[in-house]
C-alpha cells in the first residue's frame, strides 16, 4: 500500500467517519472501526461496499502512526 494520503477537497473526515475524537487512542479507533464495520454490513448491505471503503481508508490512515501524523498536520492547516 502507498504511504501517501491523497485528499480531495470536500472529502470525508476520517475522524468523523469513525465517530472518534482526533485525540482518540489507537485502541479506541480500532474498537470504533469494528463496531461500525459490523453495523454497515448488517444495516446497509446494499451500500456496504462504498461505506466499507470509507471506513477502511479512515482506519488505515488513523492506525498508522506516520500517516495519522501527516493527516493531522494537513487537517490542522486546512489542506485536506
């Protein structure tokens, strides 16, 4: 996987996607991801692929220390 983070203007916020604070610890992010992933599969099976792609991308970035630091810096500077 690529280590870069490409953000498109107007793209979703990873923290909002996982419903966690930007100060959330890795174990909180992991738990939120697991709960939301199951919820999407059960409650929204027709649109699960799109929703899961967003959850997976948010999880991938926020659970990688380097990617998260880069994302946070861009987010703070408004360059999402």
